[in-house]
C-alpha cells in the first residue's frame, strides 16, 4: 500500500495542512450568512456585547448567534473576552468585514467562494465534456463577489499606482481622453477612472446585461456625467478611444487575441492598451503559493469554463503569465509592450498602437 512507502512526518504535515484548509473552508457559509444578515454590522454596532444582546440587535436566534460568534472568534475574525463573556470586532476586523467602501474590505472573497460552490454541479459536468459554462449562467454571488473582491485593491492601486506607472497615461486622462473599460462588470474600475479624471469620457462595456444595469445604478448614485455603460462584447463595442483597458478579464475571454486585435482597431494611433492581470510567473511551479493557489482555484471554477463557453475557447486561465500575454499583444499589432507595475496580486501590462 502507498501508506507503507510514505514518510511519516510528511504524511502528518499534509494531514495537518488539510485540517487547516478544512477549517478555513468551513467558514465560507458562515461568512455568507453573516454578510447577508448584517451580522458583522450588528456586532460592530453593539460590541463588546453578550451573545444575547448581539442576537437581539441582529434579529436572530441567540443559540445560532452564539455559535456563529464562537466560530468567528476561533478563526480570529471576531474578538472574545472570556473575563466578561463578550464579543466585539477590533478596528482591523471591522475594516475587513464592515466598511463596505473602505480599502481593506475582504468579505467579497467569501461571496465569490460561495458563488463557486453554488456552481459546482455545472462545473463538474463540463469536466468530462470539455465544454464551458456561460458567464451569465453563474450564480449571482459570483458577480457580487467579483465586484466586492476587486474593489478594495482597485481603490488603493488603480488611480494612485497603476495609472501613474503607465507611460503618459495620467497626463492623457487629466487633459481629457476617451477611455474604454472592456469587461467592466459592475463598473467599479470605470467609475473610479471617471471620478478621478472628470474631463475624460469613460465608457464601460460588458456582455452581461445584469452587470451593466448594476453599473448604471452605481453611476447614477455617484452623479457622474462623464461615464456611460453599454452592453457589448469584447469584439462588438463601438467608438474610437485613446485608452482601452481590460481589468482582470482578458484571460476570461474565449478569444483574447481577437479581443486585443479589435481593441487595436478601436484605438487611435499612439493609443494605449492597459491590462490588469493576476501576478503570475510563466513557470507554474513559481505560482505554488497562497496567491497562486487562490487564483488557480478561481480559474478552475470560473475563468476556464467561462472562456471555453465562448468562441475559440482559448482558456488562458488566471495564472497565464506575462509571456503568453505579451504574445497576444504582439500578435494583435501592439508595440512597446512591458510590465509597467507589479505587486503580489496584480501586474499592469501596457502597450501602444503604432
């Protein structure tokens, strides 16, 4: 048997890692319940608090409430003081779970994870057939989670770090340019650019009509007059632009080469294409880390099936690496291709139309 050939110490290490991962995974439904029922907000409002007072404020049964509080305290997601038997959220925990417009919010990751669980049967069926799953067929948690997951990072990086590192882009947008955000989803990135550069005209395009409707609602709420959202694919939007961006979406497309070529056609001469993609090495083994594990999992459950459901179905995956992305841009007629900026989770690739 294989167990007889196993190194006992390595076997125990693997078993313990599995227990850690199971414990982390067990939080997924609790986090979704907490988010949907407003439990984090209630705890932040009344804490430090007893489980009775918390449950009364949240409008839930006390026994369920107490077990939820204990589970989150065991995970370090809530704070428990045994001396007075009370629960609370620290400033750091509140920033991560409560402040929806803050730069540290991470609850969206659990919304996204919950969506992938709901999609399990769909994805399992295409493992054997090799087909794809249309993006619009995914559970709504995926769209909500994607927006909430990326928003904090974009809030910190997009205007302050990513755009300034793309050659001449800040000046171009400040002076008034036309910007197309392709695959904009709920329009989080689109709205940030429109707000930061009011003299520029910003367009958001996405094939998913419900996401476009949500983006329009957010634009109306923000009272921005220089932004517009239109339902269109990566090879059907109209207009001529100074800048075209693909933010965490090029690898989801069935035909990324065709999309990049179409972008080249829609750009003015000297125009800029800007890609935001997950940071990754061209060598898979270099991506065997926490971030890489997360993106390979998301890619298996969302990016690959979405791509395979479309024309060509290239299925780049969320850890494609710069070499493949550079090749796509080269084949699409772009020049001066380079990584303009990179951090642990994202890389910014820029190129120009001759």
